[in-house]
């Protein structure tokens, strides 16, 4: 297996296709990246800017450069010594436009007799032999056009011999039933990706389905075009371990990562043929290292004052939001499980409760059975009235061969993701930087000892797992979170600031106001349009004042006024300017610390496109905006001529840190062979994060406002072996021994020392 030293993620789309990516290879090489990491490139739905809605597994998307584009990118990358990592989507396909997906079109045409009926996960009996497609609205009209059914410009095929009659009569004779969109939550009879009706799950556990949905991927490896894969949402497939075995077979055991969220101390199943995860667990640790634990009490009090009633315990909050998802947008999945255990009364209620109590995303029976046991125990505690039903379900749900157990395993992850990441994270606002994918907001901060322990464990157990700070799925970009972290150092000032902002632009939802203003301050300056889009998405995801399916016009008018006040109200603008002025420099310090630590700590660091400058994006699609690579290329050229930029809003200092760390790691892998915590000594030692990777020594500042208030580093020293080092960020040479931290960090809040004999 060939392993990357680092990766650089590119979002491939028509505006940055594979040919354009090939033209960036020289820049990525100069930056220090080792592999190019591509978003999905198989043919996707027309106009898709993300590629996760594949419609044809047999070809590279022509809109993304096609096979010729992949050839060009692969030649350029391999010619420059870079590997190629590609994101793939095994769980689902795009079906929003049936004509664009040949499998789906054939299924709709021939129903159960279609060859592709086996490929899709459909409960035909629940639909009286028809596939329910929730696309209709109150105004919908069906027409017949060119021998096809037409709904709002979207075409559906006709079964042979059914083409005569009115549109409604013809529709009634089809293998599918077009139903009102509101029926999807409880009456859908095909498995989706989460609650996205236009993404239908496929059964890659079936041999021919795997083979035909991976035919192009297999070609990439047979022809040496691609070196590794990132697997999207493996928890959606029936048996991820078996799927990874199949993937290893067609790739020759290539480097494979899984987009897997680990909860708490949960570990990646050791029997999986995967090198690690995409890095959210590392992101979570880094965020908490930069949070001041002394701010927790004051921010807890603020959260309590913002809530209409007592602040819910995090565990109770996510139980309730997950239960809301199980009873709401994913009720059709719960009912399908209940149909698999006929004769058990109240099975749907009990299954929903068990799913709401799950401590992790899913089990992989028999692996992880203890997590199912935890969920059932908690469900019994919360719902003693269902004790008999839990008794009847327990043995069934523990049986890996039982369809109900299999279905539950594919469902709990969906409920967790929608209930926690996409609901609770928008209701819990104590510190918005902690409500990030893969994180547990109830864990407020991580001390140095805890951080070092987790890094040592990573080095020992998953050294080839990715680490990351920003992805296409993060709720806030890395530098937004780094600035928000500073609020933990000034909780009283933030409390006063928030009070002024709430008074000027009241919304009527205290926690959401806190989350919005934290995010606005974290991303400032940002355009009005970007902040409007973010505010609406955050509010609808929270699902309290307004929702996606039933927007509250009055609430959303107040929401718009809140955002507009930042631009149109001089008092609000002044308040924002004041708090940003207070925290911006400390935020930049946190940003550089997080970047250097991530790039040099155990694991394989990933750099998300453009994040070598300040990354101030908000939730998608904001985090998928085009990147100005010309500006980054020009800035890197200036740095390579000797420029040492100030830490300012240009972000050039971050580019300096990123490029020097990536290059050192790529060019001197012998300096990154272990993980040894280094303890700074002296009165400000707790503000220094230091570790030795085997010759490369990282030193970074944490809690910079507290450090400044205390008068700086004072007598704090770092003890190193007495040998020659180069500080690779500035190029300075120095001898080891007892080094004053204040001297090492005089220009930048971080340092990277390399022993280069």
C-alpha cells in the first residue's frame, strides 16, 4: 500500500474540472502537498456542484472533465511525484431526474421485473407493488408528452402497453406511484440517503451491483490512474466491513479512508480494511485544545439565561432531537423495521426509542453489540411502559442475520446525523466552535495532558488516518472556529456584547441568536448574502422558530433584520467592530496554532482547498465557494523569495506556516516517526503546546489573550537536546538546550524546529 504524507482536497466541478486541477499540480507540489484529493468525479446529476448524486457509475463525469480530464490530472500528479485520492459514493445514486439515471429509468419502466429491482432497496409490498415517489404538490398536474409522463418538466417512463388514456389513468397503471411530497416521511418505500428523496440507496452487498457500480473505479486502479479512495458514508451500506473487503480486492489493497464519525472513545472496527477516517476526530481534539476551561462557568450561565427554561442536558437534548427525527422525516424507515417483526405490538414506538438512545452511529453485528445493549438499557429507563416490547425485540435486534437487525443498523446512523449534527448543533450555542461534525459539545475543553494522550494513541493505533480542520461538510471553517474559541477567554465581554446585539436586533430565540452572532463575529467580514443564507439554514435546521417544510414568515423576517442590522445599523456595526477588534489577533494566533499542530501531529494531514489562507467559510454550500488559486500562487512565490509576512488579514502568514510544515513533512519523513510530548517549564508553561515527532519539534501558543494579560512568556523555557536546529518557518538557525519560548515565538505564535544534520 502506498501512503500519502499529506493530501490537498479539491472540489471538482464544471468551474474547476479535472483539466483545471491538472494545471494546479505544480502549485500543490510547491506548497508541499503529497497527494491530490478529489471530490467525487463519476457522472452526477446535471448541475451538481458536489458530485454525491452519481447517476452513471460507468464514466467520469463529462462536466468534470471526463476520462480525458482524469488522465490529464493523473499524468500531471504522478509526473510531479504526487498521488491521487478520489472520493467515491457507494451508498446511493441520484434519481431526481429519472431520465439521467439508466438504472432508475429501467426500474420505473419494468418494476419488479426490472433487472435493477435487485439493485435498489425497495419494500414493494408496503406500496402495494408500486414504488412511491414523493414529488407532487397541491398544484401538481400530470401530462403525457412524447409517450412519457411529465410532472413539472421532469419525465417518467411508461410500462409497455400502458400508454393509452388520460395522464391520471396512465399513471395509475405504472409500477411507480407519484405521491405528495409530504408523504415521504412516513410512507416512502425505498431507502434514501438520510431524508433526501432524490438520492436512492443501492445494495452494494449484491455481487453484480457492486461490480457494475464499481466498474469505472476498478479501471482506475487497473490502469494506475488513482492511488487511493475516500469512501463516503460507509455506515449506509449493509455491511461496511464486507464492502471494504470487496474494495480491497478490486484496488489491490490500496489506501482507503472512510467517512466515519467516531463517538467518544469509539474506535474504528479493527477488522475493516481501512487505514482510518477522514479526520473529524482529530478536528474535535484540536478545537478543544484552544478553548479556555476557565470560561465554561460564565458561558454556561449565559446559555442558561438565554433559554426559555432550564438548559437541557446534552444527552437529553440529543435523545429528544433524534427521537424527533425518528418520528418525523425518517419515520418511514422506522415503520419498515417494524414491518419486519410482525406480531410485536408497539414495535415502531420501541424501535424509534432504541434508535434515539444509540450512543454511536451504528453497530456492525456482532461487532459493537455492546452499543445496542446500551441503547436498549437506556430505552428501558426512559420508556418503562414498553418493557414487554423491548423484551420481544432484544434477541431479534441482536441477530446479525435478521432483516430487522440489518435494517436498524443502516438506520441509526441516519437518525444520529440528522438529529445531532443537523438539529441539536443548531440549538446548543454555548460555544459555537464546539458544535462541529464529529464533536461532542458537552466536552468543553481539553487540557495539555489530555491532548497529548490522544495524540499518542493516534500515533500507536491509526497513524495513516487523516487529520483535518476544514472539509466540504464542516459547519464553520477552521478560522471561524479559531476566532470563536477566543470567546472562551473573554466570556464576560462576550456576554455584554451579545446583550447589546440582542437588544438592537431581537429575534426571540436566545440560543439561536447567540449561535448566529458568534458565527457572524467568527466569519467577519462577510457579505450580507452569505450571512443571510447561513442564518436561514441555521434557523431551519434548528427547527424551532421556522422549518424547511413550513417556513415561518414573521420569524424569518426578524432573522433577515438581524443580519441586515450588521450592515445597516451603525450601533450594531460598531459593536461588531469592537468585539472583532478584541478577538481577531488572538483568533489568528489560534488559527496558526491549529494549522501547525494539525500538519505536524500524528496522522496524515489534509488541507482543504484554499485553507492555506484564512478559511472563513460557513456551512455548505458556503464552504464550497471557488478559490483564488492565482493569489495563493503569487503569494507563495513571494514567500519563497524570502518574505516573512506579518500576521494580518491577508492570510499570508498562514500560507507560510502551511507550506513550510508540508514541505518538511514530505521532504524529511525521518523526522516524523514518533510522538513525544514536550513540557515547557516556567510561569506560562500551560500556554505552550510542544511535541517532538522524532526530530521535528512543534511549538504553538494556546490561550493567547490570557498569555498577554499575564505579561507574556516571562521565564518559560523549552528543553531540547543540545544539537543544531533550523526553525523552518523563519529560516533561523539555533542550538538546542534551554530555549526561551518568548524568543522562539517573537515573530510568530508558532515555531517548527527541525534537526537537520
